[in-house]
C-alpha cells in the first residue's frame, strides 16, 4: 500500500495490530489454564458499518481480546509484589512493561491496604481511579482502574477491578487513599459505578440533575449535522468510521 | 428578601435564602434573626470571581473573616474531551487533549502520545531529534506556565507589576511556540511517532536570545518578590500542607516539592531522554505558598538550563528525522511555509496528486482510517508544571482510543483546597488556591 518501503525498524506494523502480539493471538483461547476473555468482537476487515463492504471480508468476525495473563516468573520486582498479593489477585497481566493486578471487588479493600502498608510494597501514592466500560465483557462490564506509585521503591502498578452492569458496586478507596475522593466521584459521574463507603458520592463534572452517565459506551456522543458549502457533515458518531 | 431583576431567588425550601444584590446588608443581618442561622454564613465565591482562577466555584462557610469550611464546586468547564476522543483517530486525539490544560498543552499531548507509543511498542524507535524537540517545547512550556501562575497569583494579592511582567515574558515564550509549531496555544504538535514538523530556520537563534533575555529578567522577579515584606506576609505560612498531607491527598508537583521532598518524574521515571540532561530538582522546606512560589521560580532557572542543552543538541541534529520511520504510523502529510503562511507542503501534494497513486492511497488510508493500536492499556505520566499528569490510554485494537482518561494534576490537587484554607482568612483562600495553580480546563476536561 505504501509507495516506498519502510526504511527503518524491523518491527514495522505489517498486519492488523490485533494479530500482532503473541499474547493476543486467537489460539490462546483454546490453551488450557489461561483465561482469555473476549471483550467484544470486530466485524469485517475495515470496521466500516452502515455501507457495503465490497472487499470480500465483510463476514469476518474476530474477537477483541485484551492481553492475557502472564506466567511466572514475571521478572524483577514484579515477582516481589506479586508474591505478596498472590492470594488476593485473580489475574496478573504484564503488557508493554506495565503490570496489572486484576483483583475481585470482594478482595479490593484488603489488597489495597496491603499494597499501601506492606513494607515491601509501600505504594503510598494513588494517582487516581479511572472507569472503563466494556459492554462486551459479560458480567464484568464496568472496570475501575487504579494507578498506584511507590515513591519509596520507585515502582508503578495498576490494579483493576470490575463490577457487572446489574450490580455496579465497588468498595470505596477513600478510607485508604483520601486522594481517591474526587476521582471516585468522577467515575460515578461518568460511568455510574457506585463506590460503597464514599463519604459523599455526588456528581462532580456533570450538573447534579444530569440524566445518565456520559462515558458509558451506550451513552451517545450527541451532535448535530453541520451544513458547510452546500454539503452536510454528519455528527462525529454518525460519520463513516473504521473502528 | 429583595426582588432582583437579574437574580431570582433560588428554588429551595431548605432554610432561608437571601439574594444579595448590594447595599442590602442591613436587611440580611436583620433577616437572619437568632439561632444557628445567625452564626452560619455560607458564601459562594465564583464561579465567575476574578480571583478564583477561571470558573472555579468555592463554597465557603465563614465566621466573620475566618473560613470554617471550604469546598470546591467544579465542572463548569467540562467539555467532554475524553468522550470526543473516542470518536476520532489516535492522531486526532492529540488535537483534543491539547486543549485540556490550556496553559501546558505540550504536556497533555506528551503523556497521551507516550501512552499511544507504548501500546504501539515504538518507544525505542522515536527519532532523537523528535525527543529533543519535545523536551525543548515542554521546558519552554514549563516556563510559560509558571509565569502565568506567578503572574496571576501576584495579581490576586494586588501585586500588579508581577502580573504585567509575568505576561510580558510569557508572550515571548508564546512567540517561540508560534515560530516552532505555528500556534500560540492548542498546538497538536506532538504526534504519535514524533512531532508534526522540523524546527524552522532561525528558531535556535531565537531560543538562545530568549534564554539570554530570561537570564536578565528572571532576577527581576526575585528582586521584586523574594524579600518583599508585603509579598512574604501574604504568602508565608498560608496554604500550609505538609508531606503527609500531600501523600494522602495525592499532591505532586511544586506543592509536593515545597515540603522538601524532591520527587520529580523527570528524575524518578525519566521519559523522552530526561535522564541525559543535567538539571536539579528544586525543593523548598516551608510547605507553604511562599515555598511553592520559590520552587516555581527556581524551576524556571532549571528549565532554562535544559533548554540550553536541548538547543545545543538540536544544532547538531540539523536535517535529522522528526517522525518515526515506520510509514504505517508516521503522518504522511508535511507542512511548509508558503506565501500565505503555513499550509500543506506543495511538494507532498504534487507527489500524491501527480506522481504516485500508491502514495495517494497511503495518505488517504492513514488520514481517514488511521493506524491500529494493539489492544491493551498504558499509563505513562509526565511531570507537568502542576505535577503528575498521566493519560490512561485503553485500546481495543481499533483505529480510535477505546478510552482515554487524563489524570490531571489540577483536578487532584484542588482536593487539598479545603485543608489548605480552613481556619484561615478569606483572603488567604485566594493565595492558597493560587499556590496550587489549578487550570480549570484541565480540572474539568
């Protein structure tokens, strides 16, 4: 497709990226002992919706798979941290040099206390909480992602927990990390995740009487068509997309 | 209760409501009567108060001039940038996030781009010149941002000269931004894979002139403020927050460093090659607004040091690439200066329109469809002028961000407003907030 060959690096993106990383490869789905969950599916080759796909790949259906669980040894200090957290963690994912601990919400408070207080961990700094809505991740649609840093050890980890859409409750981290206060309010505001035990879980960015939670995937972007020089430009979420 | 044409009484049944429209203090004092209400006065300051740094609303419970409880109301500048980014390509995302914290646009771009580059696994492939230019622009940006902080902070306590000279120098930085990126603000210059274009001719000379000028001008701030008794009286021991408070509330940046703890992401977890630059982390040990002012002032000197080193490196990198070599990621279009200002490079247009059909298809595919980013998530924080700024970038393998969330330092640091100002005077609330240096565009996003 390109007119001249990529001059430089060997790791030029040759294929659709979903097939690139070994841990993303579909064959991992069948591997025993490794839990790989599809969080959605991608149809067609180019992701075009609403118009005919004449490429012949219109019927292609590929699962959207996030990086899968890592196997021991993780290497370096990852093992030190993982050893401490082992009984509380569902899954450890290492991707691009960042470690993510997936913790069930029932164990979250215990895990976070340990993460903050254990002398070998000492993640005393909570960067924030972020919600991610995976409508295709059945039973775990709403994820809350915590980024933690240890200034003592100069380390960073990510803790991820989830709640189903039908029961969007996650324990609040405010008693452990007061910094989580506004971040949890924002996540409630944007995703409808309820942080049990938060001192005042109210909307923070949207008006108090706002209906719905705007960052959820089922919440429309909104927008109106714009007429420009006789042509009409549809709003961004209704334009042709390739996702 | 007065009937005011402009301000209808609020629709509340909870307690007495007074609409204050001026010259009616007597009515209000007599209306309060006896009991709890007489002692409890809740005042809204903002969201359009000139000294609350943009559209920040403060809800203050006061007893005379003393603040007993302070809360923030935010969200007045919420623009849904994060949601909008989910409907644009990865490259277009830069155009959106640069508008968040409008005083430090390069940092917004940088943390997002670092996240995207990590997911693409091209972190090691970014050309050296692009990294040096990023560092140069970020440090120039640190100076312009700190200048606004000091300038507006000075204005709010009545030091108008600090404001006028602060904005005078900031204008010089914005001129450099305009020269290098084409825009004074909202640059969208740092792109996944590198930067949008090369240094323009003559830019290095102007940067060196600027550094030389700043070395003369920065001592003016010190002479004007550092030992100024009025300035010190307003700032010293105001907005106190010690290290424990900072850690609990997640404060970073000058507020954290004013407690004497020298945490700086540029040193602790370097990115863009910061480990190869010679600079010191500036701290102060008073944990108050004055300390934060001094930290910012000293940091501008350190930024000048880094800018000088970056300029020297750029002088040796003339003609080097500023975009990753991988053509499946690198933005195909190039900009150039024409007779009517900056626009698309005519050479590139000629190439795709007249010479190579494949180049046209390549350009079209990359610009309309964009590139795909492997599924996963990344968080690469940078040390913005206000502290740890990080973008949590989530991809589902598509051509658009599945989710991009910005951990803005202003948003987090504003949480400390209550602790910093409760028990103090109303006038000190303004000083405390100015020392946090919140930018509402970043807080509300």
